C-alpha cells in the first residue's frame, strides 16, 4: 500500500474543520446582524456564548471539539507516514474516524441529539485509540 494513502483521511479531517468553521461564521454573522448586537454587548469574554442560542453556539462548540481528539489523529498520521508503517488497517481505521467525526459534526451543528452524538464520537475516538495502541505496540516491538 502506498504510504500517501493515509493523507486522504488526513485532508478530509482538515476540510471537515474548514467546513465547520465556515458554517459557524455563517450562523454567527446571521445571528449578530439579525439581532443588531452592538460591539459593547459582545466586549466581555464569553458574552457571545451567553447570548447565542444553541443553533449558533453548537457549531462553535463543534469547532472546538475538532481541535481535541483530531490533534492526536494528525500526529498519528504523520508518525505512521514518517515511520513507513501505513497499511490498509491504518487507512481503514483513519476513514472510520473521518466518517464518524463528520457525522458527529453534522449532528452537533444541526439537531444535536446528544445520545446519537455520543455514540458517533465514541466510535470515531475508538478508531484513533486503536491506531495509537497498534502503533505503540509496533514501536515497542510487540
């Protein structure tokens, strides 16, 4: 398997982050302009978060989530590539991560059904932990 195959899910995750970022700003700008909020009302740290309804706050929360576990994913991808360890198992696990993170983002940014979001997050995160444990075991010679 070509080592570069791992970069498909890598860039898909980056573009998911971009998509959520754009969506967040569309929601925020729409909220700010429709409610004619002044800069004074938003000057205090956390003021926008307090004033925002869930439809505006959830995409922002999701964007923050995309800088948590995905950071480990990015590091793992780069490690696997540099160490020439990319194989079909890692690539498939990476795509599982991407698909379930995208579904998680879609749920959180829209109807935000918490239990569904939890299971989507769990599956995505288990894919990353699988990748990390497998890479660590290989590193340790197991």
